[in-house]
């Protein structure tokens, strides 16, 4: 099939590359000429495991190309995906101006006699599909035919390629049999169950799913505080909970809380949506509160141990909001570093993939960024593990202890083994696990 993806950011680029990889012909459209020039030259603007190889393979095969022209994309496509940003606003609702702009752009180039399926791939509030349809109809030419479909994405950064190629489910919302037939043909190569719903239900599924996963994270983090107070081990508790098939073990890892471009935004948006509909979702406000309190408890533990943070040299491992990505949006690590600097600490930080983004956006200019984990730890009076990179779990602990001025480690992701750390003489503090050593 011939497809276009309008918006070549994270979702659009991964989706376009994977659609091409199963045999579709894909045009990725973006209004940023520098991004398109870079993509045409073979430079991938984001880090995602496996993505570069998929893009290179399909560009070489002639199934994937990049353009600035919405008209080019719409003219050569049966299905047109909208995959542009929906950034948060101050009140928690999302800014839909990019969606409206693309809907108007599609309306301007959709010709009489053409039929196109316009698909909302971006995460949008319920009832957005109706607004997209109204906008295209209002600004479009007479005789142009289209249907609007909601097809939310469920990609996890760090494993987005495998998530798209082997999805748990595909959600398609539409009232048009013609559009549904094309969407089922489109997704046939993926061999995954397709849930067909109305548009409103499809839009709501994405916010409800992400909010439930965030709830699981905040739940286990609340349990971790009880474990610390009682001497229980949160990992054993999570294992016991997760063995129940009704619950499952995923997203029951205690730590510094969730971050990134999806969970914080989607939860805030779902709260705003519920309030606009007159049905306040107060449970999600508690999810937000627990998430924030988790990092505050972590900082308190550092203050309790180090006493005064001013002029302390503190190393931080990890800048991205999670491992296997270069995404620093709503990163807990960035927030922690900003707080440490505010209290007068001298921070040296390292991340395998996120440092260029930190430099480019100038988020924590007072922090010193270095080229390795051990270099960050050199002469440090304390080390914070803020992101769950595999590299950090494999570090040579004897070399780490030699590098540090004082062997204090605050593990915000429970990456290291407490018994090993205590045996080696580290003062080791993790989340919800008993036994801080006295190195």
C-alpha cells in the first residue's frame, strides 16, 4: 500500500520505517527542512535501537523516502497518518494546534475524486477525531472524499521497533467500513489482533492504558516506602505480586518514578479531559503526587546521609528518562541534578546517549558532562544512579570504589546488588530494599 506519515518525529519515523519494512511504500513528511535534509542524507535524528538499520534498508529498497511537501505525501497515499506533537499546556490539557494545522494542510491539497483515510496516530484527547473531520470538511474542496480513523500508538522508547513489528494489539477506531477495510489490509502483515472500535473509544484507550501503567509504577513506589519503614524487600514483594497472572510483573519496578514524553503528559491530559467532561479522575492526581514524592524521598535520603550538599562533588549516572534512548524529556535525572545544583552541589554527569541533547537544550549548564561512567565518579563524594542503563549494571565495582573519594552510592533504579555493594565496603542506598552499608 501507499502511505504517508505527516510528522517525522519519534512516532512518525519509527512507524514509517516499520511500515516500509513489511512492504508498504511510505513517504515521511515534515515541515522542518533541516530534518528532512538530514534524513535524506542518511542521518537519523533520534537514537532508537535497530531504527537506523531499518531506515537504511528501506531507503535502499525504494520503499521509504522523505519530503517537506504535504501535497506530495497526500497525492501518493491511500492512507495519511498524522503523527505530530501534542505538547502539554500549563493546565494539563494538550496543545492541538499542530493537529489542526495538519488537518488544514491536508484539506488544502486533497483533490476532488481522491479518497483518503486520515489517521490520527498522535496521542490526542477524546473527540479530537471529530474535530479533524470537521476541519478537513470546512477547508477542503468540494468532491474530496475522506474518512478519519483513530489508530493510537503503544510504542515504548528503547524497544519501539520490536513493539511496532510485534504488537500486543492494534486499535483502530472508525465508523466507516471502507476505512476499516483499508486499515485491516495495512496491518495484515503484522499478524496481531486488531480491536475495532468507535473513534472516541480508540482515543480514550491510549490515555487509559498509559495512566494505568503509571498507576502501577506509583503503586509499587508507594509500597517501596512501606518496605523501607518495615525492613521488607520491595523486589521480593513485587515478585510475589507479579506472579499473579491478573497483575503481572511488568511496571512493578520501584525507583525514582516515571518520566519521559508520554506518562507525565498523558496523565495530566487524562485528568484535564475528565474534568472537562465533569467526571474528575482524582485517583490519577494521587498517582502524580506519589511520583513526585518518590524523588523528594530520594533527595531526603541523600541529605540525611551527606548532611550538607553544598560544595559536595556528586556524580550522576544517567540523563535520559530511561535506558536505551536519547530522550531527555521530563527526565527525573535532569530534575534531580537541577535540585542538587540549586543546593550548591558540584555535579559531574555521564549518559551513554543523552549528553548531546542535554548540551543542545542547555538544560543543566552548571553540570560537568564527561565521557565515561568512571570519569564521572572520579573524586566524587557520592554517586547517584538515575537511569537504568545496562552499562551501569556491568561497571567494575572495584574500579568504581578506587575512583571515588567516598564510596557512597544512591541507586535510584535498584541496578546493583546490595549484598555485593556492602561486602565491597560501599555505603549503598537503594529504593525499598533493606540494608544500607557503612563504607
